[in-house]
């Protein structure tokens, strides 16, 4: 059948060619001839199949890949599932570099990653988000980094891909050679005076001393700080200054000395607006409680001995604050495996203290009895907090128990009148001092002022 059709096809082609040749001057014929002619551009620029044209960019293969700056600090943690989108070179007086990233992971994953990395790698956290999005600010060895996390919608999501993404901006100011050389170094990993990670106390020349009793009943000498050494109390809120002065005079506010800082002259800075860490508040809480009841051993918190098995895996026996932190855990005043919180295996000593933690740890030392059962409705009806749903269930009971003390309650004394508790908001040093200024309930308690009078009494 195919053999029969082949002569007919050849005959038709011959007729067509003859027509074109015979009617070369015909306009229709010319149009047909031009449509069948080879492209002149191919004659001058032959293309080899399988190769790309060098004159035309290929976006998928030849697009420039954004690279991190060569001097990007290695200590800044990077989220593995984030792709670098843009780098803005250093600008401004602080020589800050900005990098922008994009990840398909949820914002809470990334926030949790950076909270853990900064806490576990000796960063001094100056600010952190209260929820799943927000900004971290942290300092380490004179390197300041700012990590901003923001959820955003995906306009053209690929099939089977999430409809949301997370934008990540990391700003940092590179170390200068002079700054790097000015940072003291030691042969161990323990922060030393002069290091931003160091948390005192450092004894100034005019420091006073008082005896303290260790678990084995031996007497040691503990360095204390007096209010006269704080030169920046004018930066504290007016209503909180007396609280700080009284506690400092009792010797319970151990802070780093400014004598080891640049531009200092044998004066201590309390830095009332600085965020307090969990370890520092634990240290102050034990010291303040015991200073309030110097002659009542039944109300004192026992410091843990070095032979005690640590309750938290991140607070070793060699930690300077181990006796206080372990003592609080042993007394059941902070959540730990000892109190039945089997998932609370980390204390996170250098993490910022939050408002709900401040109340959760302090109120049991005020009431000296079991905390009441609490519900969201009960807390909302008493305090009137609009954000009661954000409070951790463990803290609800302490917050409810704090209400009957009215104006003498920790919440009113520290934060004043408020309808927003903001449970995850970090606490400042001044606020922590205000909470520790009074122990007890309304009409039945002792203040730092009372304890100070007793200490100075001749008897």
C-alpha cells in the first residue's frame, strides 16, 4: 500500500516545484517561497543543540548565588533550612551588616532554635520574643547580633507546599581588631570579670563582708554590696529606688562591678533596666529570703551541698550558683524533676526571667502554704487580665494566690495597676528587686526595711 502511494507523493512534489519555478514573479509564490526559506540568523549564528546561547542569560543555571560575607562571625547560629536571599553591606556608625533569609519552616520552629542556641552557647540575651515571632538581641564577646523572625504568606506556593513561610533577618556588627584584643581571655570556659557574660559579684575596695553558713555548718566570708556603691539608681523608676537601696544594704544584690568596664572609676552600676537572668534571680531570691529571717531557721532556704545530685543537667556542682538553684529545687520552689516535672530537665540559668516565673517562684515564700487550685476564669475575674490565656498553667495558681495581698501583692508592687500581665515578658533587675523587697501576705510579712533595722540593731 505504501509502495503505491510513494509515486503519487513524488509526482505532487514535482508539480509544486515546477509551479514555483514557473511563477517566480507571482506574489503568492514569493510569499510561499519566503515562508519555506531558512532563517538567516541561523546562518550567521549556528546553534549546537544541548548548549546554551552565551549571549542570553539562563536564569535557572546562571543566576548569581548570594554569598555570606567572608568575615561573617562563625559564632552566630544559622538555621539550616533557611536560604540566604540578600546581604546588605556594613553601613552606619556601628558598621552593621544585614542578611535576609527565607525558610519554609514555621516561625515557632525557628524561634525555638534561636532561643536554644543563644542560651546554650553563652550569649547574653538582651531581648527575646514573647511569642513565636519577634526579635532576639544578644551579645557575646563584644559582638552584637539581632535576629528578627517574621511569618509571611506565600503568594504562589508550589503544589503540596506550605502556604506560609518565615522571613529571617540577621543583623550584626563585626568585631574590630581593637575590640577583640581588649577582651580578656582565660584558659577555661568560665566568663571572667570584664567579659559581658560575667555575672558578679566582684568585690570593690570598699566592699563589706558578712559571715554566711554553708550546708556543712562551716563559716565563710561572702562579699556584699551597699547602696552607696550604685551610681545609676537615678535610672531606676522612682517608685522602685528605695526597694533597691534597702536590698543592697542587706547585701543580697550581687551584680558585676563596673570597675572592670571601660570608662569606669571604682563605682558599681546596678543597671536597673537590664534584663535579669534566671540564675541571678535564683541567687537573689535565696539571699533575700534568708536575710529577711536571719533568726528564724525554719523559714530559711537551705543551700545544697556539693555532694547533692544535680536536679538539672545544665547546672553542674561546680557552678557558682549551684547551691542556690539546687536549694530551690530541693525545696520544691521551682519546677524540676524533684517536684514531679519530669520534662523540666534544664534550668536554663542564663535565660531571661519572665514575669510569670517571677511570681511562680516568689509567691510560695509569701504564703508558706499550698497554692490554691486556679482556673483561667478565676484569674480573669480577680485580676482582670485580658491576656490570661497566655499564662502557663503552673503559674496560674501563684498569680491567683498573690491577689489577696492587694496593694502589697507582688504584681501591684512591681508592675503597678495593669490589665495586661504579659506573662512571657522579661523582667528587669529593678522589677526583680521590688518583688524581693517584701516577703509575706498583707498585714503579716517583713520588708527589707524591717530586716535592715534588725540588722543594725545593737541587740
